[in-house]
């Protein structure tokens, strides 16, 4: 049976949301496989060389945490799961919604809570609810435009491909414990897709949504 813990992250360090804190979570879970929202070239051979030779950590938060985990466990498998890019569709969407002052205030609040509470916030219902408020404002700004439709289609393809690659790996490899780290912006949608896949995918996976309470 495959056990996978889904962890929401960000890609750049911000206060208490940093590589050291993420490493502590990974070390506690001790995964045999680490699935990451990343492309194959996100962690190049050159970057691996500089880490192994000089101990130089990656600039991306999650990969730096993975490198720290490698110091205590060299037997795990790192599996980047991205196929389709979002950059163009995301840029076109942000060009329209970026002028909304209320949206920017919510984003600033999200960043502030991330800085203060770190992964406790990113893996909480508070994070999901705040991101949903931001999405509502974006939808109003896009107002059913072609850009909005293109972005939604790109996002759907992006998320589906990640899960498809995870299921493919599970079907072809044996392991007991894994984690899937993905940006917090995808948390609500990924959880919904995971629930739906339980009745559609023929693979033995027990999913656990990593959650922490803000105190």
C-alpha cells in the first residue's frame, strides 16, 4: 500500500516558512519518495554537483529542504511531477487582475500570515479560505473573459498532469511512505481531485492531508 502525505508549501523562503522548518516536517515523516511540484530541470546536475561538493543549497525552498533531508537519508527517491507550464497563462491573468487593490491587500495578508506562522498557516483551513477570497476577486475581474478561460484550462491541465504522474509512479514502483509537496495555491483543488480520484483511479494509495493548527 502506498501512503502519501500532501503538504502545501511556497517556493521562496518567507519568515517562519523556510527550508529548515520544512526539513523538520520531512524528517519527521521519513518518506521513501518525495513528489514535488517541479520540472525535471528544476534541480539540475550542476546544482546537484555544487551541493554534493560544496554543500551549496538550492535557492528554491522545497529543494533546499530536500537537500537537508539528504544529509540524514540518502535512500529516498526525488520525483519531480510537472509537465505543462503555467507561465504564459499566469502572466496574462495577472496582467488583468493585478490592478485590483482589494486583491493585493489579501495577498499581502497571506504573505504576512505565512511569514508569521509558516507551514502551520499554509496547511490550514485559514489559508484555503483566504486564497478562495482572492480567487473570487480574480474571477470578478476576469468576468468570463477568454484570458480567464485559458488560465482555468491551463491550471486544470497543470494539476491533472501532476497527479497523473504520481499515479503512474505508484503503479510502477513499490514504496510505503511518500510526500507530495505542492504550492499552497493548489491546495483546495488538489484535495478535491484526490477525493475524486479515489473512485476513479485503480491504485492503492492512502492519502493524508498534512494539517497544522495555528495557535
